[in-house]
C-alpha cells in the first residue's frame, strides 16, 4: 500500500493507495508494517486489522500505537505484538431469508 513515487506496478503484486484506512477486515491480518508517514487514522485502521498477538513493525520515528507492546527494537525499527484483545465482528442474520422463485411466464 502507498508505495513511493516511481514504483512501477509490475514490481508489486498490486498497488493500493489509501489515506486513512486499510482495505482489510478487522482481525484479518497476521501482521502489518507501518511507515513513518502513516496518518494516525491509517495506523489505527491497520492495528484493527491485525489479529490479537499479531506483529506490528514500525520505524523508531513512529510512536508505538495503543494496544501494541514492543518485543524488539534497534536503531531503525521496532517490532511489537498486538496486545489488545478485540472482539471478532458479529455476523447478523437477515430476517425473511426465504428465497422465492420468479413467477412462471404466462
């Protein structure tokens, strides 16, 4: 997501540009890597997408997000584990789900 300018599309599996939200469902990712220019909204969205105990990688210039505990660090990056326990999304049943056949032609 959000590759640097000049990265040709054939270098990556796909290019997605976004500003404040990642296009992934909550708890659907095992980990995420953040860049120092990620907006606060993008960071929150990315953390929501990571499963509990999943990994989060970020540069030392980026503040450690809430719900993430650092497990390793060097002079350039930190690696964290998502400690926040999230409730999985609920599936809701749609009432009146009987499928009806279209009327027969006359």
